[in-house]
């Protein structure tokens, strides 16, 4: 791994941190650095609330009404159905960490939520997961019908790319192309859609191994989460060292996120989840808890979060939001 | 309308043609020019066969196999199911007309076919048109199941944009962004998906008027056809005068294409169409023939084709393929 640090964000790092990066990711001094940085005054709950409000406002104005009304209503219904807005927030945080300002990343952040939303709309369809509830509300096809839910998803997907091109200001064209390539890859056959199909195929198998489960989740959930974090840095023109660190951070929190999701499906109730719990067990679906047990799953998730945070060490204070978000993933209850 | 001509393709036009454009589109001298140009030696059938072969080869290599196999098979099944490849060919022709070379436009041409294909895959689903046959073969969901057909469409859509970014060589980034904006707009709520929903909604209406029928088709079919023609010129950096002429050309042939489609649904048989004919009448669907009669529909289509060809007058010999394609649309039997 190339540990040379040349990015302008990293040159501000103290000699202590620079040395840490120059030696090894496994170095125990990294832990100290992390411990020191986590002590900075930062309220994640306030941070998330503020960012969420900014994202909601941006999403609200991203799609107005139009003809045919039902199509726009259906798109807005799912896009504005709440949720943690974790994906856009990760993109914004990564942009700021890389030295950019929020405005540069907001259209991409909205686009990421559009892509995520359309994947949920289609995933909920009778031909797929056949879910009636999502985020505590009726799923799109239960309200608008299957045909509209399919087409509204088909409309949200390209709109994400159009929105990035038309709405992003102050970012060179070549960077936007990289962002578009990253996002389109993340939701396609080599990302989200591939993970969904692998998930469907795995339902027929009797004994699902951990490697396949990892494949499913690194594609179904991980690829888009990684795109969120990396795209925020791509917009700012971050160098490869930064991009690789953020990519590894994201892949680790992505897998941890899924493990926690599997655990919550067993331990949480409908009000906490906003959807029907216990679905995995009912479907006799292989999950991390079913393969590893709940305790070992929790331990693995914790280990992934620690690995993720190690990648952020050189960024010092600038990484506080992403570091806190990693901790949030493991402690969340819904 | 600004009729000033400054594009390098147009400066080669004879003074006769330049004068024609400087006066009026309705000028009778344009007709003479068209008549003269159509007499050039050009074999549309050979041209289409050659272009189709080039497009097939490019599409063939655009998606190779991968894991999960079923997803890639499903994507390839519909993408390689034949068809006229009219959309990619329009894009290539427009690129050449604007002074570009085929290689510049081939990735965009493939992307257009991917977008068209995914719209057909979803349109054929039981929740939408519920079609068993397409291009003489079983529809995607009849072979791979509804869940895979939905996800394969969802994978083809973003891949189109990824493919443009990754595969296009020798085109500045800002032009590629314009192409991406054009294509994403064309298949979204303000284009194809919007037209599909308007079409669904119209099925409930007793009396559909011509304005609504025009809205449906200008969105469902027209928007993507226009994007094919305009994107070919965008890649070359054509000026606004050229873009507007090509846009009007495309919108006119797009509507004519749909009128002929409606007529063929009545007059052609299954072998000619590659799909079940008579579906519109069976579904008591408003069509151009049902609103205007077959003869008046044919006349309207012919008029649109003439209008379309007028837009091409200043491009002289360079427009022969697009001009012949316009004529082909009105004379086709499938």
C-alpha cells in the first residue's frame, strides 16, 4: 500500500499522525490518536439532525409536481418517506473531510438518496421481497400500484444522474464524470442489482457460506455506501491515497451496518424498525447471526468499525463526523 | 428562430442552400434541394445492414458474463434479441453528419440501446403490458422470471451511463455531461417513464383526445429518439442551430414512427411484427388510426416526414442517411 501522503488535507496532520501512517495501519499509536480525536467536542445527534434537515430541504425541492401527477407523487412519496438519510450525510461528510463545501456535494447527496430509494421501491415489489411496509409507511406499490411503483423507480434512477449534471455548481466536468461512473457502477450488476440477484439465488440454497453472504452484502448494501463516501471526495478532487482510505472505511462500515441490520431483525420490534421484524428467520434466510450467532456477529461488527476508524486516523479532526458515524452504526437500535 | 449558420459543417453548404436557410423553412427552394440530394447514390438497405452489424458487435462486447450468471444472461438476452437497432444508428448518423467519426459515438449508441431495451423489459412485465413475446422471442420475465427481469432492467439503466463515461474516447468531459443529461432526461419522468404512465392513465379514459395521444407518444417514444439524434451531435460539439434542426427532425420522425406503429398493429401480422398484433384494438386503446382513420394517419405521418426532411436541407449530402431513414420509417412494414 502506498502510504505517501500528499493531499492538502493531510499535510496539516501533526508529525505524530504522519509517522503513524508511515509505519502501519496495525500500529497501536493509531488507537491513541483515535482516542484523542474522539474526545473533541462533537455532538453526533445534533450533527445528524442538522444535516438531515439540510438533506430533507434539498430533496424536497429536487422533485416538484408535474404531469402525469401520479408518477411525480409516487416518486416523491418514497423519496420523502423519511429514513436516516445516512447515505447523503456520508457523502457530505466525506466532501467536507476532503476540503470541500457542502454545496458542492448536495446534488450528489440527493442523487444517492434517489438511487437508494428506487432500489427499495423495486425491492419491496411482490415479485421481489413483497413488503407491505417500509419506514413505517405502506410501500409504494401498496399505495400507487405495481405498475406505477416500477415506473417511478425507473424514473428516479436516471433522474439521479440528470440531477448531478444539472445541479452541481463549481465542480469540474471530469470530476462529475468520475462521480457518475462511481454511482452507476454501484447500483448496477457489479453492485446493488448484482447483490440483489445473488440474494434471490441464495434463498434456494440449503447451506449458505460466509463468503457468499459477504458477497451479497458487499454488493447489495456495501457498494452504494462506498459510493457515498468516495463520491464526496471525488467531487473535491481528492488524491488516490485519500480515496483508498475512504473506500476501505466505507466497505468496513457497510458490512458492519448489514451485520447490525441482521441482528436488529431478531432483537428489535416493528416500531423500532419501521418495518416487519423477524422476516429473515421466517424466510429461513442465512444471516450473520444464523451463521455466527448474535455475540460473534456483534464482535465482528465491532472489529469492522475499529478497522474503519483506523483508516481515518490521518485526517485528524476533519474525520470526527465519519468516525462518529462509524460508532453510531454499531450502537443504533433501528 | 435564429437561422444564422456558423457551424463548420454548414459553412461548406452551397450559397444556394445558405440562402434557403436564411429565408424560411417553408421556402419551396428547400424542396428542390431535397429532391436533388435524394438522387445521390446511396443504398439505405446496405447502409442499415452495415451499421447494424457494427452496433451488434459493439453491443456483444459491451456486456460479458459475470456473477450472478443469471443476471448477466438476462441483461444479454434482451440486449442481444435483435431488433432494428434504429436508435444507435440514428445516433451514429447524427454524429457523422455533425463532422464526427463513428468511434466517438459508439458507446453512446450502445447506451441508447441499453436504455431502450430496459424500457421494453419493464414494459412487458405482467404489472404493465403483460406481453409474452417481443421481437419474436419470449419476453425476459417469461424466461428469467419477474424478479430477475425487474433487476436486469435496473442494472441495464445505470450501466448505460457508466458505459458512456468509461468507454467514450476523444470527447471532452463537458460534452459527455451534456449527453448524460440528455439521455437521463429522455428516459425519466419528463420523457419515457412519464409517457408510459400517461399511457397507463389514458387506458381508463373513455375519450382520449389527439393532444393527449401526442403527449403520450412524444414522451414514450419521441423523447428517446430525439436524444439519439441530438446526442450524436452533442458529442461532436455541434452548435445550437444544428442541435435545434436535428431535434425538430427527430421529434417529427418520432411521431411519424409511432403513427406507423399504430397502423402496423392493425395491418401487419405476427410474423412481420415479431409480436402479437391487434393488441391496441383488443385493449380498446386510442390510437392514431382509431382517432383519425388509417388514411388520414398515413397522411399525417407523411407530412411529419416531409417536415423532418426540411430540417436537414442545409446539411446537403451529409444528411443523406438521416433523410433516407426518415423515408424508411414511413415505408417500413415491421
